[in-house]
C-alpha cells in the first residue's frame, strides 16, 4: 500500500479516476443503509409470522408515506449541505488556512521599517 502513496499522486491517469470516485462513499453509504433496512426483520419467523401480522395495528399508508418523504427530505438536505461544504473546501485549495482558522495577514512592504 505504501508504494501507491508515492506513485498515485504523480500518475496523471489516476486524477480523473479519483475525481469520478468522489460520489462513491455516498452511494455506498446509501446502499448499505438500504441493505440494512431491507433485511431488518429479525423478529419475523419464516412462514410462521407474516409482515401483515407483525405490523403495528394503527399504521396507515399515509403515515408510512409521510415518514418516507420526511426522511428523504432530511437526507437530501444533508447531502446538499455536504456537497456545498466539500465544494467550498475544494475551491479554497490546499494553500488556504484550515477551516475555522484565522487567515494570516502579511503587512505590505510600505508599512515595514
């Protein structure tokens, strides 16, 4: 793994590949969440207890739709905020001060004695 640390930043072909891989962590996080939620019924017993029998009695289709829309809106908003913050950090570049750090001001040559 250590040879890649020295070679990969200097390889021009790797830069577009790495840029295209930027959304990969977000996609994998969403797919992991989906896999967890789809497989989340450990208390269900195969062919003994159906989903309809185990469902909350007062749950309506409107409640499910409302919660789905709410969760989608919150996660979408978080994705947009995350994208904006990452884009701002990228625009700032590697020479800029760390996030939250005060920028150092250098005096102009006319003010030095």
